[in-house]
C-alpha cells in the first residue's frame, strides 16, 4: 500500500538510501469515441475482474466517451453478469474469494457508498462469504468512493467524459499514477491521451494488467518510485562507481 511504502521510504531516508517502491494504483481504462467497442469491453472485463480485482494494476475506473457510454455499459454488464463465482478450485470459476473479511467489507462499503452518492448498481453488489459478486456501477464520477479509492476488488465504476482533454483530466485526478489503458482505432489520438496521463505504464488497445520481465514496471506520484524488471532494475539495486587509472606521470602545478 501507499501508506506502508511511505513508512519504508522514511526509514530508508534515515540511512540515506534510495528505495525502489511499487505502491498502490487507481488505474483507468479509457474508451475513446474511436474505440473498437467489443475489444474495449473484452479488455475492461479482464482488467477489472482478473484475481477479483486484487492486483495493483487492475482497472479501478472505466472512462468512456459519452458517444459509446450506453453501449459500453450494456455490453460490460452482460459480460460481467455471466462470470461464474465461487470456489477457485473449480475450473469454471472466474471470481473467487477476497483475501479476508476486512478487505471484503471495505469493498462492499465502497459499493454501497457509491450508490448512496448517486451511482447506479447495474449488476452485482452482493457477497457470499468472501466472494464479492462482480459489480458494475454506471453514472459514476471521480469523487465516488469506488472510484476515488483503490478498491482492490471486483468493481467497475464507469465514468462518462466528453473530450480527450477531459479524459486526461479525469485520469490524472488521483494521487496515484501506476498503470492504465487507452482504446482507440486512431493511434495518434490514443498516443496523445496516453502521453497526457501521468502513469509509469500505459497500454494502447489493451488493459493494464501487463508485466513482462524485460520491460520496466513502476509508477509515478504516490504509486511509487524507481523501476523493476529489465535493465532498469539493475540501476535500482546497484551503485555507479568511478575507477580511474592514470597511465602516464602527471605534471602537477605544485
């Protein structure tokens, strides 16, 4: 979590050590007016509900252009409602249990608070033991509990926007900056939005849950500092040292 990472950073600073920290995230899935709707929904379902949303790089907010908003919500709800829940040892199960009761209660509270704040509960919202139903919230905004906080659960708040500039503004309206995704068939549009979002990682026409050992992994703002994986991690765990050799006698001024 960000809070734990901040304490680690404070301890490291006391020893003049520079830590590499990967902390929390509030990752966006931006669906532009030029998006392939089916592809964007596929990514939105996977990115929100893999591991019940219990991943730092899971989708926390869906930002959808107003021209596609209703169709996206309808498709997302249909797909979400079809996901099998229950025992993770069953091969058919997609949504298994949350790690503990405290986290489950926090997720359910975020859902209930968001509905009280004006969000529409499209599907899900209930729980059976530690299994929280995959949940879609429409009519959401950035200030609602399930969107403002890293909910770390199977919850998909869907927020409408009207312009590329607004999408960037909404995406950056968080203390976090870990990962994200942008969907558009216009790659120039996608790249401009991706460049404008303050995250350490962003994926075009995909979803945020991507991690390969040869590419850098890490965030901006309160999502951490430093980079893991690839050549970048070598810089984090080593110190550059200069060793010089003078091959000829030098003439000194005194």
